[in-house]
C-alpha cells in the first residue's frame, strides 16, 4: 500500500525526467552493533538515549548531528555502526565514474564529542535473495571493493582473457544474469568504538558526499498499459508515491526535454535510529532539493514544510522512525557531481 506522498512541483516549467537503471544508494542512522557470522547485526541498546537528531539531506551533501545521553550510572562502551543501503553491483560501475584510486567507497567523516573518530569501512557482498556471500567471494579470490578495476565496465565487458573464467564460475553459482550483468549487491557499513560516559551527554556528527542515484525517465505513451507490463512507469509511480494527476503532468513533458537531464535519487536509513533507549527526543529533517524550483517526490509519510525555494523541513518530538526515506528530485539546473 502506498504511503502518503509528498510531491512538490516547485516549478514544472521545463521540468524533465529520465529513465534507465536507477542506482539506489542511501545513507544511514547510527545504531549500536556487533559483528557476528554472516555480517553486521544492529542491536537495541537501553543505556544510551538519542536526545536530538538534526539531519540534512541533499544530492551533493549529507550532514547529521546527534546528541546522545547515557542514562545509566556506568560508562557504556559500544561498537557503533553507520549502515548504508545495499547497492546493486552493476549500478556502481554504470552510474558512478571510475575511481580506482579511492581506498574507501564513501568519503565518510565523523566526530565524537568534538574529536575526529576513525571509522573502519566494512564491505559485504549480498545475493539478490538476501544471503551474505562475502566469504564465497573471498574463497573465489574476487575483490570486495566496489571500485576495483575488475568491476569497471571497461574491464568487465572488455577484458575477455581475464574475465571469462570468472564469468563462467559466476554463471555456475547463479550470480551472472543477462548480458553478463552481476546478480549481487554491495553493502557498506562504517564501524567504530565509542565510550558514552555515565550520566553525560555527547555530540556525534557525520558528513559525507552521497553516491546519489542518477537516472533518466522514458515513460510509455499509455501508462495504464505500462502497469500491465510492470514497466518503468509502474516502478516510478510506486517508488515515489505519485498519483495519476502528478504522474500525468510529468509524462506530458516534451520528449526532447525528458532526455536532456538527469533526475537524482537520495536515500537515508532512518529505522536504525529506533535502536536506542526510547524515541528520538527531537528530530529535525531538512531536505535541499538541489536547485530552486526542482520537482520533488517521496513516499515520506510526514508533512514537509517548504521553507525556501529549494528547502523542505520536518520536525517532531519523541519521534520513532518506522521507515527509511527515499526521495527523487529533478531540475535542469541540478548538476551531476
């Protein structure tokens, strides 16, 4: 069932959207964690309360500031995890520029009580059925790093001598799809150790440039027929909770415009914020759509107030996040970075 939609055509003049394979990276909320066989498991924690969360989301930058309080009489030593949503393997090579020089997938920085904290990057490989197959990749000698040269399109589709035996083995394991597509996802989590002093409050901040999904829209002429075919139109309507009126307005845009600019998708894992003691005392969300007059759509079920030409906000007290947030934004003035 669709949630209440938030569709803000801040300017539908010259608004254009595109399609293609959408990349769905999103970002995440702090949570206590432990590393067990099979991957990282987020755990509930009763010692620490999340008093405040200020979250800023945009296609070019994500910033989040937390205020935590240890409500017990003993220090709490925890492993903190910042999980990112799974990303389809082919999307990394197809949607984002090659970066073999990068050591880390995300340029993620964090501070704990005003001091830099070094978070280690954990990369896991997940099958399309949800099974953690990281160890299988290690046994086969396949790289886990998303930006490894092997996974770059120029190598994967061009270096027959190197890739042929790998593709053959992947086909045996059910990990190779049509047109040599890779049937798995990459999961990134950042981990670090932290001590929350007894009875005290601490501030934690994160900052990073999101790997925002970029896609083009190619609507079918008859969207009722598209629903029967389970085509892009149906996926788009469902993913961003667009009603008939809003969708029709977008689909009616001139075709030459709809193939000139990229729409962007940004996501953020909010639900892990429910793992602390009680609800979030004060939650504030700010979304920058990336450009004045951008078209914005999301299934976010809470009211968003427009507070500027490209700014939307939401505030709540004693807030319990029950779902993650994903939004689409489009504007001819939205630059690809």
